[in-house]
């Protein structure tokens, strides 16, 4: 199977459908080998625009959702990024690719076996240096490594966790799905000197954020 060819076609479709438009985003998604982040038996479906099961009842987000989020985050080289809900590690790899050189992604995952697997996937794909995986409740952010230029939450919260807003730099940006368990709105929060500016980027569906500032298990 020619994964590189499939990957190019996937990115072309994301561009055609308007999910992504920035060259840096297209380049990053053309580079990160998504097939290394899904279970072996689903490798053949890695470049379809769909979420896939990665075990423990969790999913790797669909490529268009990763595209929409990465595009909205406006990631630049050198940025310090927090990802909450690391899952397979794929999304973190795409952000790591865009933050190079000089940047760093801290990817927090609450399920230990997934974090272990993500760490292995990231190393194999060449992102072991730029992405640090951490097992913790990411709804509280990661105070020991704060502040962050960007925070990307890949799980749905009932409301925006206050600690995440507080862990943004001045000029920082947070993206988070907020709403009910089965349907949410993707909310962006910009931290400015005069306060926080919120915008609704549209509907989405994510697995729940479970933790102190998320849903209770
Ligand atoms: N970005 C991932 C997909 C995320 S799926 C990828 O590219 O594969 C959402 C993940 O959030 C799940 O793995 C789930 O276990 C995790 N999660 C849920 N609540 C969390 C919390 N409080 N802290 C950290 N991770 C959490």
C-alpha cells in the first residue's frame, strides 16, 4: 500500500472541501504518517476522513477535525503547546511538526496504556523529541509547564475549565469542544490584555473530557 500517495490525496480532499487552507497545515498533514497512529488492523483505513477506534473506548479524531483545529490554532514555529486528550498521539504530531523548530508540545492523556502507545507511535514517526507525553488529568491543565501559547482540547467539556484559561500566555489561544455528551460546539478563547475573547467555530462531536473540570466518570 502506498501510504504517501494516500496521504497526499487525503490532504488534497481536505483542501478542496475547505477544511484547511493554509499551506503550513497542508504540509504538516502531508508529512505526518497517520497510519503509524492507528491499530495495525485499521492501517488500510488510516487515510479515510473518519475517526477510528484506538482501544479503551477512545478514538483518533477524523483528519478534517484535526485540520480544522490546527488551522484555527495558527501554530507557528517556537510555540509552546498543551494538548489535552492525547489519544493516539497523531494530533500532537501534526502540531509538533508545525511548532518546529524550537517549539514543544505537551500531550496529556488520562489513560496510561494509550499514553504509552502514543509515546511509542510518536517516537516511531519521528516526533519523540518535540512531543512530551504526560499521564494526568488534563482538565486541570499542566501548571508545572504553563504558560502555553496554544491549548488544544480534544475531548468535550461541559464548560470551559478555568485553569486552562489561566494557563494561556497573553496573546494565547485555547480551542475546546463545549456542550453535552453527544454534541458540542468548538469554542475558541483568545487571551488578550483586556480579557478573554470567545468565538463559536461550529458543531462537533468528541468523546467526553473526564476529570476535575470535565465530566465525572
Ligand atoms: N487527539 C487524539 C484523539 C483524542 S480522543 C488523537 O489524535 O488521537 C480524546 C482523548 O481524551 C481520549 O484518549 C481520552 O482518554 C482523553 N481524555 C479524556 N479526558 C481526559 C482528561 N481529563 N485528561 C487527559 N485526557 C483525557
